[in-house]
C-alpha cells in the first residue's frame, strides 16, 4: 500500500477532475517551444519586436490569484519567468471554466504547462509574459517541497536535508537552482578537457567495463557472473591496461572518460562508482606529463572561472603552473619528521606503531609507506603539489626510476589535501612487469584483497612491444569538487550511492486493536489516510477525536463514537 498525504490525495482528485472536464493531464502531442526564460531576460530589452509571438513551457512554481487576473512564475530548464494570465484572454467565450476551475483550482505548484503570448514589462519593471493561450502538459500528483524566500530572494527554509537531496536529486534540481549549476560546470570541465586532448590529436576511445581480470589499480573489485559464458567477471577498477593495449596497437595517444567501480568504503571523497579520465601518450615520460597537466588544469580553470585562482572553502587555490614538486620520501621527512627511505618492512611497522597508525599483517612495504603518507602528509598539501618518485612496491605498473634504485617514475597531484591525479612513465618491459605481478600475487596470498591479479593477455601485449609511454588518470569528481567549491563528492554526483530507503511498516488491523482501537473503528482510521502507528501518534488528541467522530458519521457506520479518554489512550 502506498502512503499518501492529504495533498497527494487532493492532487489525485484534481487529476480525475481534469479528466472529467475532457482535459488530458498527460497529452501525447508535442508542444512547440521557440524561446527560453534565459533568452527572454537577456535579450528582450534589446529586441522587443522579436518577442511578440512566443511559446514557452515549464513548471508552475508560484501563483498570485487576483480575481479575474493572476500572476504566476514559470520555470523552464534555464530559469524563471513571470507570467500574467487574464481570464478573458484564455477563456474568450462565455464559458470561463478553464480559468475559474482549471487554472485556479485544479492546477498546482509543480505542474507543467505550456503558454503562448507576448512579452511586456510590468509597472514595477519586471519582464513578464502576457498569456493568450495555456495548455496543461503534465499534472504532478506529489507536491514539491515549499522553499521560502525573503523579499530579497534569499532562501531561508529550503530543501536542504542531504539525505533527501541526494536520494531525490530530481526534486533537488527543481527547487535548488544552484545545484543545477554544479552539474553544468561539471559538463563544461569535461568538454574543455576533451577539446584540449582533441586539439592535440589524441583519440577518445571506449574500453570494456566488464573485465575477466581486474587490473590497473590497487582496489577491491565488484564481482559478477556472465550466464551464457558461465564465467566470473569484474566491474573495472581502472581502464589502464586496455588503453595501453591500444598504444601497443599503434595509436600515439588515447584517452577515455569512464565510470570505475571499487568495492570500498564511502566518505566525503569516495564513492564506489566514480568517473575517471585516463590518457596515454606514446614517446613521453612522467616529466612531460607534469607539464601537460599544469597546462591542462590552468586552461580548464580559466575556462570555468575566467582566472586560475579559485575559492575552495576558506582557501584560495591557484592552478597556474608550475606546481611544487616533492618526492615521496622527502614529503614524509618534511611533514612526519622521519626518514623511511632505508627502512625495511619491520622498520616501517615500528614507525607506524610509534605514530599510532593502524596496520595489519597483509600490508607490505608499499602499503605501510602509503599509510604513513596518508596519515601525516596529505592534509598539508593545499596548493597543487606533485608527489614524485614512489617506492617500487607501491606501483606495479610504473617504470623503474632512471637514476634512483628502488623507486619508480610516478607522480600524484594533490590539491587541498586530496589526490586528484596519478601518472607514470609506463612500465613497458614485459619481463619486469611479470615479476611485479608475481609480487602482487604474493601480497594477495597474505590477505591483501586490493593486490593486482595476473593479466596474461596484457603481458602478451607488452611482449609484442610497447613504445615509451606516459599515462595519467584524473578523478573528475574530485576535480569538479574543487572547481565548484564543494566539500563532498555526493554534491557533484547526480545519483550517489546510498543505503536502501527504510520501508514504512503498514499497520495491520491487529496493530491498531493492540492500541485499544475497536475493530469497528478501523475503517474510519484507514479512511482518514492513517496507515501507520507513527501517523496516528502524530495527531493532536482533540483533532483526532473530532476527526474520528466526524468521519464515522460520514461513513454511516453502525458503531458508537469513542470517548475522548479512549482516543487519548490510543496515543499513549
């Protein structure tokens, strides 16, 4: 059974009344639109003659009914427009039902309408549409949340509960216009990145999401099964290994924007489903890639904000290069006060113990160093900073450092205390790569469920030869957080992962009887749209008493009214 509020019940009745009047609340035919609210506000004053015969559609968001004329607000995908409706304009004949009944009584906030007419300026100077025709396009049977604004337009009682906003993003987008701007900016970020790559001749590609071997990152995968092939598959944790196969195949530069899936924890910067951009360019190295990333992020930031400095919380972040460069070991020495460059696994465990960093037996040297770095260094990296030259144990897919034993040519870019990019001089030695995979298998045997699997087909591809290559991954969600000044990843995802909604427990007749309600009065309770104990308990005792007695009389039930004391006892 669906629980419906009084407003929802009333809207369903309005829907039926429209149908009785011969008005289809959900017409099938299209409604031609020749203008937007934004277009009108931006251009009407300069081109008034162009706005005499316009057609626009959207949601009805407010109404001020004044007898035979009314003002209302229409909201389309670009903004709001005031509309002016006169009874005799939309009802030119003697029958005024369409205005008096349909518009004034049966339409509600949130309903979609289409209107035609001409633009004018009111005596108060507001650009408005004088409506000459109105058509019902879609009747909403659930009311939008009421968002209250003061005289200056500031919201003081909005739809702000994050749980509801993320779960019902469709409502959030309607009543909170700034939310839509976040996602428009996200789209512009991707568009500008794509243009940057395309202008340099690199090819956008698509690679498999369902993979036989999960690889390209240290992460726990989601498992699934293909019934026809009767084989296990994994949702990809990265697209790296397939993109490098394409470099083997002869492309000089390939990139992909795509969803990745990691079966890991959730917090303000992690969602199990996220968007990453990965790019691989032949005959380049990680030093070249640092310079490319600086140019890329500088141009993207300028395209969004018109400058390279952006506000992130109470900080000002400057994306103009060059960025500070600091090796992994030097960063730990600077911010943690310890030199870990010569420590073995036992020594690293001792350091973690002294610093109160929680570790487990599955962690090898790479994981232990990463734990120290994450605990003591990351939060200090506010302005864009490259952390370079990682221990080989931390990066199975990167090339050995050209001059420093035990390290690889890798960098991560940190901004505002979080990593947003990761890049390597890619490992293209198939023998070395096989040995690295074998080391990962040993970690998996120790219980590391994020260790990489052996990918024999990828190794076979490397054996055919891969040119020197630089690879990069950028987290689109985190970059969007920075460029829209949002502190949680849920704010930049249309539909973030959430726990299932709690199911409302519909009360049975026995549940009501247990409260002391006689079986004969249960039809009265249900007719009052009370279907849960919680709904009943929310009632004021006096109102509940009066409503039960009134509804019993209306239903003509052959049963005595309860006493006021009995009703009060139901609520205890």
